[in-house]
């Protein structure tokens, strides 16, 4: 009788590992995390901070640090930043509120960028087809700091969308985080000031901050309208290729005998 065919030991485990660590499996994990985060936001309604306020037992520097950590987690879970910025100003005032909001913004952007880079880049980069997508990817990959700074200064692109688009591109961590920290200060400060002065809606500080928010939004819309033609006609960047060895001409020997 023939001996039964035995499979080499450990053959199933590597295949399972490759399947679990494949780009599409990681993308599925990312999608599950984002859906869970969005569901949690809907259930717990963090915008209640504007009406209920901060717990009275939390105060001082510890409260500011805790708020910044919560801010970062909430922005990674798609909580709108304007709500959190208004809450930061209402709870801590202009200076401490701005520090907490900017720190939380950078933290939340870093969380989203890491999740997108580790779990989503491998599966999504091959899907970057079409002139607009390739042109946007080329801008983020080749001019990361400048492009991200412009995106942060003009509040036309949703915060979470910019984070994950940057993660799928080849932009580095340092230019992404630095551009986020610098570019979000003006708009964040306007919302924080508006939140701190919400009890006095006719005060000059409140009116100036609201005017800045409106003007920056209109400017962002105008810039996006003008740039749309540039993205449509921009040349598609070529993917880097490995250098190849030059081939000898047909019929010509590489060397001759003396």
C-alpha cells in the first residue's frame, strides 16, 4: 500500500499569516476600526461638552492634558474639529484652549496617519488611477510639507480625509505633522476665541473670530475652484522604476579575440 501523503509541518501557519497580513486584510481591519469609532461617536455624543461642560473635579494642567488626549482620539474617530475647538475655548479660555486644541489636532492627525499608512496604504495605492487622483498623490508625495500646509490653512478639505490621503501617499511623518501643527493654528484659534467669547456674542473678539472663519471658508472655496483646472491638466507622475542593464546591440560581440 502507498504511504499517505503528509504535508510538511507548519505549512498551514505561514499561509494563514500571509492571508491575515495581506494588504486587503489590513484594509478590512482599518475599515472595522473606523466604523467602530464612528459608531461610538454617534452613541456617546462628545458635542455634549458644549452644553454639559467639563467634569468639576477635573481642573488645571491635568484637565488640559486630558482634554488634548480626548481631542486626538475624537478627531481620529471623525468628530468635527470645530465642535472640539469651540469646547476648548469655552472650557479653558483662549490660551490654554488653543494649546489643548493644537496638541489634540496633531495627536489625532498622527493617529489617523499611522493607521492609514500601516493598514491602508498597501491596498489603496494600486487603486490610484485617474488623472486627478494621480496628480493629487504626486503633489503630496513630492511636495509634502507645502501641500499639506496649504490644505491645513484653507479649511476646504475635511480633516480626516486629508489625513488618510496623506497616509496613502509617500509623504513622510515629519513634514505631515509639522505642516499640520503650523497650518491649523489660524483656523483653530478663531474657533477657540469664538468659544471663549460665546457668552458675549456682540464682543469684538467674537465678531472678529467669526468673520475670520467666514472669510477663510470663502477663500478656501475660491482657491479650490481655481486649482481644479490645474489638477485636471497636471501631468501624471511616473512611478519609479528599477534601473536596467544596457543590452548589447544585436550582431555585435561583447569582446573580440586578439
